């Protein structure tokens, strides 16, 4: 798609969106987060490889992917990569170590100076945790554009999800930590994720009620393409904005799963067109393909068109 075609698609989506509203903000502000790939901060080759991957967003990891002895070197390497600005238009976040670790304070100070789009903070369990991170970022001179992505991965976080989501304007995204949640629940990882659905649902409700984005947890078996595809479909059907990933091979199928289909986009365009024509003619009843159309269908159609335009713009910008 050419830059001109992308601009036209964006303009059409903006025009079709009531007041510009789309996906927790304005269509212009919306950023695709279909695929959000963790990259190990201690691995210089991985950080370089990430520049050419089609993930919508990257999380450069200082936590689970880095051994204790390598934490300091990884911090320096990740912050230098972020400050260099070599990852194009995609979002780049730094996952710091948890607040209960000896590395957290130094991670947060360094990240604040590097200026990522976000810091990802593990084990957020209350609004107080968010406020503490926010205070530390402010004290370290973090830009207002650096947002907080809160990892919710414990039973108490599920039960306080709405409080956490509403705790700060700087908090932009809830990130599901499904591995830790399953561990604390003493639950098994099974197809369909029945043991986790209550927690996933509580966090989805909290995100939508507070206008935040929300990302599904990782899929552990990188060899199981069929199982991964099924979990992506489930995540999309539940309402997640995208999914966190642990392997570059998961990026393309994830992007496909969380993108509006050609059929959905065609129907969305038809709904918006029919609604506009009915309004111009003074008709109160609108049907598309035999289905009665209401405001909520039009709003969803406009949202899909805005999402598609943002995806196209990110792909063009690189």
C-alpha cells in the first residue's frame, strides 16, 4: 500500500468516526497492539533483529529473560537501544524488574532517561503500586509520553483490576501475566484456558470500563502453531486488543488473528454508508444485509475502519 493510499484510508476512517473516537481514544491516537513481542534485553543480536520484525510493539525485557548477573549490562544495552530510536514507528516498552527486587529502582531511573513509549511493571497488585511507579518516573524526569503498562498476574490483581485500571492517566495498558496467574491459582494450562477465564474476564471488564488497552498473555509452546492460533482466536473473541509473544515466529499469525478481516471491513464500510444515507434522507430505520442497524453497530463499524487505517499506517511507516 502506498503512502497516498494509507493517508486516504486514514482520512476515511477519521471522517467515519464520531468525534474521532476509536478504541479508547481518538482514531489519530490509536496505536495497533496486535502483536507485542518480548525481546531479551541481554541479547544484543535479538535487540538488533527486533528492528526488522513486523511486531506492532516490542517489550525489551530486563526481568524474566535476564539472569541476575547480567541485569546491569542488559539495562545499559536496552536503554541505549531505546534512546537511539532505531525501531521506527512501533511502540517500544522496557519491562523493568519488579518493585520487590534490588534492580527495580535503577531500572526505572534508567528507563525514564531513555524515553521509551512505556515501562512495563510486573506484579502490579493495587493502585498504590501504580502511584509509586508514577512518582518514581516523575522524580527521574520521565517524559509525559512514557506510559505505564501494568502487568496484572496475581489473584489480588484480578480482584482489584478496576481500581488499578483507573488509578492513573499515565497508565495506558493492562498486560495479562497468565503464567504467574496460573501458578498462583494452582491451575493447569489447558486448551480453552477455563481455569483463567474468570481473571481474564475481570481484567477485560476493567480495561473497557476505564478506557485502557489490554493485552492477552503469552502462549508457551512455540512449536504448537495450531494451539497458538486457537488461543489468538479466543483472545480476539474475548475482546483483547492483542497478545504478548515470546517468539518472532508468532508475530505474523498473531497480526492476522487480531486484524479486521476483509469481510468485516467490507460490512463496516457498508454499515457506515447506509447509516449516512439514511440520516441524509431522514429515515430512522436502517438495514444492511437484512440486519437491523443501530448506533452500536455503527460505532463498532467505525472502530474497525479506524483500526484498519492505523494498521495500514504503521505498516507503511515501518
